[in-house]
C-alpha cells in the first residue's frame, strides 16, 4: 500500500495564517473547491466557541472583538450538562474543572428558610457530563487562551467595532472602526459572516433596524460575588423566596486555598424599570435591594451578610427581545444572544450559544455553500431557542417557588405535603428541562 503522505498547505488570508493538513490528490481537490473563511463578529462565549469548533472542523475563521482590552467581566454562570458536552468535545473540561465548582444539587426554599425541594445535578443526577459553576470571566479567559493557542494570536483581533457589511454571490466584506477614536479600519473579506455580538448586536441591527426593542420583564436583578465559608454541601445551588417579596439565588463558583469559597449570588424582584438599557455591567448599591432579603438569615447561610460583604455588585434589568422568524440573510447569520436573547433564567443563555456554535460548525463542515449551511443551521436551532425564550418568560425552572408562594399564601407551612406533592415538583422541573434540551435522556 502506498504510504500516507502528509502535506501542509500554508496561505495567508487577511493577515491570518491558516494551516491545513491534508492527504494528497482528492483532499487537495476538495479543499480548494470548498475553501471558506468565516468572519466572526464578537469575541464572547458564543463567538469563541464557534471559532474552536470551526478550527476543529478545519474551517478557517477570524474573530473581531469591539473592545481593545479583554478583561474578566460579569459574575457567575452555570454550564449545564448539554453545554458541557460540547465543551468537553473541544477538550476544555480539564481547564474548566480546575477553575470551577462541580454542582451537586439545587435546593429550593421559601423566604422563611423552609425546605421545598432538592434535585441532584450533573453527573450526580445521572448525566454523562457534569454541571459546573464558574465565573463568567474565568470561562471567557479559558476560551480566549484556547483560541489563541490553537488558531494563533492573529485569529482574534480586538479593537474592531463592526459597523457594516456588503455581500455578493461569493463573498462578504465587513467594515470596522475603533471603539475609542472612531478611526476607520481596513475592511476584511471572507466567504461568510456570523454575528455573535450579543443582545445589542450590530449585525442584527443591520437586518432589523426597527421594531426590535429590548423588552423589560418587570424584574430587576442585583448580582455579586462574596468570599465566604461554604454552605450546605459546599457544592449546592440554592433558590429562596419569590419575586413579589424578593428572590435569592446563590452558589459557589470557585474554591480558595484557605477553605473559603467565592460565592455568586443574585437578588431580584418585581419593580418599575430603573434603567432603559440591557447592560449588565452597571454598578449596583446594596441599599437598593437589601430589604428584599434582610430576613433571610438561615442557620446555614446568612444571606443579608453575604450581600453586604460582596466584592462588587452589578445591577441590570431582566430583558429579552421578541423571537425572530429569520436569522440568516445570504452569507450572514446570527448566533447566541444576537439571535435569541432570553431572560437569564434556567442557567441556559450561554449554554444555548455554545450549542449554536457546534451546530453551525457542523453545518458548515458538510455543506460547501455557506448560504445553504446557514439555512440548515437556522432550521434546526431557531424553533428550539424560540421555545426556550417563551419558557423563560412563562414557565422557568424557578416556577417551583412561584407555585409554593401562591399555594401557601406566602406563609410558613407546617407540612410540605399539604402544599404540593413531590410528583408535582418533579413535573415542574422536568417541563423546563425538556424544552431546554437537558433531560437526562436527551444528553
């Protein structure tokens, strides 16, 4: 048998060095016939995950991020098993595990500290993949490092704020300016473009200039992180209270060498809109919400003290947008929050972007025509994410707290059996998992 010979093709596209290994003869022919260069607008979790998936599939890409300097932003997030499945396939689980807390269970309580329901999570619930809680900035750093290591530092350009695109039958051209001086930068040309630029997507704005407002849910959230002693199992997520009187979520996102943990927490309640924007980097003040959790001093967790001891507090409105009926326009499409912004309930926003990224990369790897690939991707993902947007509005996983609040009249109960059955609690939780795609049988 003729020995296998490997060749390395080197070529430069828009100053990005792309390396592709291939077998001679048929592989070279196929490569030259279906060569792609995907322009990714936005260097967040969705855009970075897309780049890693494209690289894995042998498809060249270039990321453009608006900010000049990458800094850790936000607070904690959860990576559910269906999203962790995708990150594990990208060989990122060891890095994530070293910087996160593997969540064991989620526990629900009323505002009086009475236990309602506990369910296991991740591998402890029978999933093949774990559930991790991690600082958003840490996860972002892991993804950035992986992109720079695997694709090269020139594959991730910062200080490039997208402003316009042009496309023809074969190519797309993206135009940029700097975020600070507004200086016009040189345009980049590729075979397709993906808008991964978040809830205020500039790419989306080109196709939906009107009638695409942020929609306020009636809920404002305050989030923070606090260094403190572990509570419950040390790997527990808790939900307590309800939105009419104040609801709290808390879970550890990192372990410290001194036995302490970094705990991510959230306080939220119904109120008039305090800000018209969807920004989640706005500084918050503890005096604006402390009243909502001031009585939640439980034997196993002093919530008022936890929020007072926060390293920083962020305030932002809970917003989404009406689901779109179309994401793709020729050689351009949308991904993640740019495509389907949803309420941050159910630990599912970043997870859906991660899943989008793999599905889109798969579609591009099997279809030689990017336009056809985008249609295929949209057909698979748009209906599913639309269902999650609606579920997050009407039947989120914390509907358990709402049900107990209403049935108990917001009063302490003598027996949980008199309020709601275990089967009802399980059904409320399972309904959301089914819609969001992370029932045990679905992962």
